[in-house]
């Protein structure tokens, strides 16, 4: 009897570790289609999602906690880092695209004192992103011929992703998400 209880307890612990990432299916009545998203919510209410568009591009969506009315800074978008890999700074741009370190950049960088430039720090990678007040989305895969910084593989094989962000009031903070179970959820949601 004790062996059965021990087995059930071990099974529940394993299931919980992989149950943090889940796949949600959304129905779109206008187009009579369905899409899927791999999602995880951390203990503070922040959410991270990975989804594939009808064009075949894969996007990552980072959302602030719905436990507050905070908004992201308009001037400084979040930076993310998977494990000890090179950090990736999200930048505002006209067209969301992935920018490898060796290429030029066509993005707008607005500093805290409202200066506009296209300068960037070559010690980190960059992704041009789209910002909403409470979330930011960026492409993380745009086809085999497009550079993608290895983000999909890093998410699938990593342990943790950390987001450093600035709020509209200028305060800085960070949050983390586990990547346990991400590989299976992302594969299911993106058919990769």
C-alpha cells in the first residue's frame, strides 16, 4: 500500500513539473479556423506564450501580470535571457523582424530623455518587437532562411527564461518563467 501511495505522489510531482506549460486552442469564427498557443503563467501572474501565425511565423508574447494595472515603458522594451545565453533586447521598429548581430538595424530606440536614435549595443542580440501597454510580442522564427537567434531551440532545451523590463513610471523589475515542459507545448502549438 505504501508503494502505491509513493508511486502516486511521485507521478503527481512529475505531472506538475510538466503541467506548467499548456497548449490552448482558440477558435476564430470569422475565418472558421483554429489556432494554438503554448503558454505558461508564473506565480506572479505574468504570462509567456508562443504561437504560430497563418503565414507560418512563430511569435513570442510576454504579458505583464493581470494582478496590477502596470504598463510597459514606451521608451525601453523588455530584454530576455534564456539560461546563460546571450541576452536579447527588444526594440521598437516599423516592421517586426529578427536582427542578427552582424546586420544593420532599422529600428527606433527612444532613450529616457526622449532622444531618438538607431544606435545599438553589439554585446547583445536584438529583436524588433511590437509593444502594447501591457505586453510585447516579437517574432522568434520566420522560416529556415531567416536568422532567428536560435530562440525556439533555446526555449525547448532551456531551464528558465528571464525578462528584465521597465514600467511606464520608470521603475525596473524582472520576472522569470520555467521552461520545463516548454518543448512539448511549443512543438504541439507550432507543429515543429
